[in-house]
C-alpha cells in the first residue's frame, strides 16, 4: 500500500488513544502491532489491510473497534479526483460501521444499539478532530474545503459560511444582527464553545451559571443557547412562556445525557425500591447531573430529588443525605437513605469520596444489564448507586497522563474536571468545574505551570487569556467535544438572520407536563445552592 508508515502510525496511535483511554486490549494490539512495527519511512504493505466495502475500490481498512463495538474501523480513501491512494494523496476517516444494524423497538437490543450508535458518533468526531489537529488529511476536512471553495466561487469571493468556516464578514454580520435585535436577544454560551462563537455571547459560563442566568432572564424575547440540547431544554424550563429558546444546531446533543433514558431510569427505580422495601425508613433520593434530558429532570422533581452540576454537586449530595456531616459519613453504610445518581458515575464517585464516603459505599448500576448487574444484597448495602454513564471527552484522560505531565513540565500543577475517572482525579492536584478551573488559573501567579484535563477549546482560551502562565492540555489526544462544536458562527448567523425576519428556527420546546416537574427539580437546585 503506497502510504508512508510514519503517517499511518500516527493515525493509528491517535485512534487508539481516543478509543481506548483505559488501555488497548490485546486483540486490538495484535491488529495495530504490525503497523507500529514498520520502519518509519517504509510504505505500508497492502497485506495489513482489509478492503473497504463502502469506500471504493481504492480504499483500505484497519478494523480497530472501540470498547463497546469491535467493528468500528479506520479507513484510508483515495482523494476523489485521484482515484487511488498514494504517499502524498489519501484521506483518512473513521467509520462506525453500524448503519446496517437494526433491533425491534423497545427491545433490550434496541437500547444497547442506541447507546452504541451515540458512542460511535462521538468517537468518530473525536478521532477525526485529533487527526486534523495533527495535520493528517481527513475526508471531512477535504469536504469542508470543497464546500467553502464552492460557496466562495458562487458568491464571487464573498462571505464563506460553510460549517466550520465562519468566513470573512461573518463576524461583522453577526454583530450587526445582534445590534439590530437589541434587548430582544440574549446569547448564552458554554465554556466549551469555540472562540469565534464565544466572542458574541452575552453570558459565558458552566452549566450551573447558565441555568442560573436563564432563570433571571425576563426581558429578552429570544434566548439563543450556544451549547448542547439538554442546556437549551433547561433554559426553556426556566424562562418565561413569552420567551423562545433556540439552539443553533438541533443535532448538538450529549452522549452522556443519552446514556440515561427515562425508561431505563424508571426500571432502575422500581428494582431498587423493591430490593429495599423491608428496610425500616428507607428513602431513595434521585439526583441527576444537569447533563440529562428534561424528562429525566422531571422524573427527579416528581420523586423528591433534584439536579446538580459539577459546581454544586457536593452541596446537593449533602442535602440528599440529609446534610450529614463528613464525620458521620463513614458510619452510614447500608442505612436507610440512599442516592441514585445519574448519568455520570465519575462525578458521583469523585464527589462522594471527597466528602469522606468510602468507595465501598458505592456500586455502579449498569443500565445495559438486567437489574443493573447488581444483586439485591449489593443494592441494600450501598449508599450511592451510580449510573454507568460517562463523558466521552473526559474519559480520554488517564492516570499516566498526569505522570507524563509532571515529567515533561517540572513544577506543573494538574487540574482536571470531576467527570474524569477516579484515578485521574486522585493523581491531580485539583479538580473542579470549568468555572473553578478558570478562576483557579486566573488567580495563580505569573510563571505558574498548569496541565488542564478538560475540553480543548477552554484550555486554548485559558492559554490566550493568561500568556504570563504556561497552560497545557493534559495528555496528547485532541479532547474536543464534537457535539458542542456543531454550533459555529455560520449556524449562529443563520439563526440571527431568521430572527431579524421574525422567523424562529430551531426552537427548543419542552412539553408542559415535563416542564412542570423539571422546573421543580431545577428550582430546588437553585434554592439549595443560593
């Protein structure tokens, strides 16, 4: 195969770093090993690869999989104009290879397949972003360049508004539309948005800050949320009936939120209550991370629980456990009060452990297994029942990345988001929400060094804001939130252009029944943490 080995090796290395943050299985190492053993300047032989079923006659495949699904693959395609792969002419893409799979609606296989597809979708975006960052040619970047060139030609060299290409003049047009809409418009933006979008937001913050700000909005007619779907849902719940919440791209979802479906949560609720029915004074308190659907927030509100964020999780868990002091925590294993925490197991585990609850007080509810994969005895003994969910971005960070950072940058301090796994958080110097990360680095002295374990857009922004400090991304893989990245200047401009014409597009509307109880859970959070 006429492609230089060192380029293929880099592509495989980044794929494996993104797909297998907890270590590459032996079976996958067996497939990748022959590639990694090649001389750097050699040409990779065709015998190492499968032929692609869908990529064309000149395409080649390495089936490297991912933990939930072994059929995902790395594909090397020819550039369409060339027809064959050459050392200087080829395109990389990650292929989930799951389009042909089907399962009956409502079956256990359907739930599993849905979770696999979400995981695959996010991983494909992450791998291809890592390749692009490393300067490797990807099919997606090729298409973006083609679309931008076609639009530029059509417009006579004017504004380019293809996705991902804000284009000359787009910023000026967004600013003009904002001025035209005036106080009728408020733009909210999450820290993980790109700088080209952040420059136009009225309020920038983490999920808690944005929920709190949304609850204060009364005058704006339009609330444009530059974030992901669950954030826009929360804004719709907390704003008034006269206000319209808009998400620039309705496909900007959250894989973590998708891991907690209302049917699965209801089943878990029934099983846990049944297992603990004879415990005197038993009470199960549901706590959902704000990274969840409005339906999940409504369930929590209706069943006496509340919402938490990474900023206030400790306060919320203290409330859920009837504000038991830390000293009593160790004595409370197996007592009548339990917390069902979803969808992110890592935030729940890291926060409870920080509050002096031992790991033995926690079990993981695997929503893909009957009865969560737990016995009644395990449920009864646990104090915290943690949903088996995670963030696809923060799962990338590994404990060895902390060791590598300290070896590479002597004197560096490591700060990570609590969605990272327990081992990473324990090795880090500090952990906290995006707001805490930003404030901590801002308050540190000039010359300080930081390795930051969170989404790449925020890390880059911090480095620009604090040039007197050394701020690096923890680890080597490009930790881009692929769904957050769907909101770009072109989509924002499209929304504002329509609003200027009194056309509301991409409005996020939560049904009244769901909204009523979701508002209860969100307001309860705001009341607890005031």
